């Protein structure tokens, strides 16, 4: 996409809009996408200009240290200066242009934080009301930590035919019958899943996330129990349940920090939106 006709749009704002909307730089956008990104960038730049012209922006100064951190955060995404500067050039930017754009962005963010600081603190009464009005949000389902050993089915390899894959896993399970503590070692040695490098550790799961065949078995295992051979679409598994976290309903006391965080952030956004809507056009 040729951007020479769009020099009136601040390049960094256009780049930011393109990445936000389409996860691609402007030069890689189709014509319709580019138009949408340009409109989005134009609106964003206009809002930022209104923010910077507001009385709340008076006295807001971005230090060299803050600007250096913002600049270096972007620079650190590249392997070397050459690729970094080439990318800037490809997006109609250079080092000085990027620093200027970042200084503007930092100042806008600082002004918005200043406005949000007016937000009143969430009260204990409000937290209590939220808790009792949304009980479903505080019901934590039972979760289980599981590890597995997988032998895949692949007819192209005799040892991975359906019959042989199942028999191989039956033999592994037989070894575990008397030495269950060997599960991580045998997973590392035999499992054909990348999790073998972590001793077969799959992770912590609630119901309904893993394959249905595994799910049905996992939530009927006792702690530290090893399953029979389970077949799924990817092959044969044996699993071990190594931790059970019982379902619970969070108490108001436990839920309070998260509720406060959610509500305070909502209040901040509403305060900022109300302030923006009152700015001169």
C-alpha cells in the first residue's frame, strides 16, 4: 500500500490503528482495511488533540526517563538497530519521529490518568451489593491437576498401528502398577506429546475442557490414581490425577479484592468517558 498520499495522517497513529484493527502494518493492508484504519487513526488523533488542549493537560510533563522507557520498550522487540530503523522507515517514521509520537502518547495517557484520579473509591457497601447480585461469578468449579502419557496412532509406522499403540501403553501402565512414582520418568521416555519434557504434565482443568473421553475418566479418579488406557482422536492415553481442588463458593471476604479491582476500573473508565464527552469539539 502506497502511503505517500496520506502524509497528513500522523504515521505512528496510523500504524497503531492498523495494528489494533488488523494486526498488520499499514503497508500490508487491503484498500478497504487501509481506509478503516485511516478513519480510526484520524478520530483517535482528534481525541488526543482535544485531551492535550484541555486545562487538565496544563503542567503535565513527560520526563526524559519516561520517554526513554517507552522508546526502549518498542526498540527491544527487534533483534538489532538495523531492523528496527528499517521498520520505522517502512512506516514513514524515524527515530526522532517515533520519540515525538511516544511523548505525545505518554502525555495523553498521563492526562487521562489525572482525570481518572478523581474517581471515588469503591465502598464496602457497593462491593457487598455486587457480590450478592452476581453469585454465579464466585462459584469456582472443581479442578484437577493431571499428567498423561500419549501414544499416537499412525498406520504409516508399524509400532504406531492402533493395536500396537494400545499394547505399548498397556505395557507402560503395567510398569506403573508397582512403581507409580515412575510416571514422570516414563512420560519423558515414551510419551509422544510435547508435555513429555515436563513429565507428562498437562495442567489444571475444570470439567469440559479436555477431550470428553479423558474428562469423563479424570473426574472419577481418586487422588494419585492412574487410569486405564483411554482412546481419543489423537491416540491412547493413560492419565494420573495428582491434585484435586474441590469446588467452592468464594466468600465475600475472599472475593472483595477482585470485586474492588473490577469496579474501580469500571468507575475509572466511566469517569474518563464522561470527561471526554464534555471536551470542546
